[in-house]
C-alpha cells in the first residue's frame, strides 16, 4: 500500500477501522484484539501501534470491560501523515540510488527527477488524505 514499513501500515489499518466506527458522541470502542482480528494483523503490533498513537494524542483508550480505543479527534482532522509519523523516519532529502558522486555532488542521476516527483506525490497524498476517507 505505502512505501513504508509493516508497523506504519498497521497504524493506517488500525486507525482506518477506528474511523469507520467513529462517533463524536463517544460511540463504540474497539480493543486491540478486535482490531487485529478484523484487519488480520498481529495483536502485538496493533497493541504497540495503539499505545504509541495514544501517547501522541491521536487515539484515546480506556481499560477494562467495555473499554478499548477510539479516535481522539474527528477523522476529518487526522491525516495519514500524522498516523505514520511516529513509526517512520521521513528523510528530507533523497539518497541517490547510484551512490556518492551523483546527485548533490555532480550531475543528477538518470532517476533523480522521477524519484523527486514520486516522493512529492506520496507526501502530498499522505498529508492531504484524512481518516474521513474511511467513514461510510
């Protein structure tokens, strides 16, 4: 789905399910087991993702029977970029696939323009797409 790792993709998967069930009045909370089962993910990864997202304020959790997680803000205010940020180090500059001596120190490599354009498209997509996309 994205050029990012398994944990970042699990974060998108888990938060998209929370967006599907979001209700500004409190709505239904989902626990890590339910999310893992519905999205066919490892419960350990889902637990890690939800803990991290809770620490940065994107989700809220409540323990005990009837507890679980919900989005901390309306889905329309949470971007995919925010969701993956804690799990991926996003480099400001691209490393040239041809190695040292090309881009930045000499002529641009044959892929430079296309890679720069592709990265811009991915960045724009992640920063402009909100979790509202997953609501029915």
